[in-house]
């Protein structure tokens, strides 16, 4: 599924029924950005998604796992309810406290157009099944998660 342009950002792992993703980043923020890119690459060819509409979203959770889940879920809900596809993600603010993780991100994309955007796979949901968040201090983060298709 993924090609050369995504090398070092994410890869698709073997899974019998769903899409299993491993996203990378030199920082935890970049890994979360690449996780979102991987999800949309599962849905369509992100290279064909123009970055003409910018939105700012804020996501909160009690830990890094719930933050990953909530981040991807908000983006998936935007796709399902507004018909928005995204191809660029930039987390501009990352807040961690004892009981709260919060990110603010700028996301760019455009409305789904059937003639322009090839539909690859319909993602039904993000899951916690086999979810992994690995981080070495402030660098080299790896995220693994399954998308229910």
C-alpha cells in the first residue's frame, strides 16, 4: 500500500482482516502526524488531496494511547461527517500534565471528490487492539495501531 514517498513515515504491517500501521517520527509529535497521514493513505492516495482548506483542531486525553485514539478518531469523524480528506498535519502545541495530554494541530485537505480521489479502503474505526506507543525521551517515537476496515 505505501510507496517510496512515505518511507520513514509509516509502514503497513501484516494483519489478517484489518489495517495494521506502524508510524515513525523523530519526535512524538511527528509520529502522531505520520499516523494521521497513514490513516488517510489507507482511505485514498493522499498525494491527490489538495491542501486548500485549513482547520485547527484540539484533542485531549488521559494518556498517550487515548490521545492517539482520539486524534485519529476526530479526523475519521471529520471525514465521515464533513467529507473531508486530509494530506498534511502539523501539531503546533503539545501539552502533557499528570492527568492530561492535549494537542492542537493544523490540518490541511479538501472535500472528497469521487472523480479525483480514488477510494481504497473504507476505515470503519480506530481500535486500541495491539496499540503501541514507544518513545525515547524527546525523539524516535514509534506508534502501532489497527484500523478496523
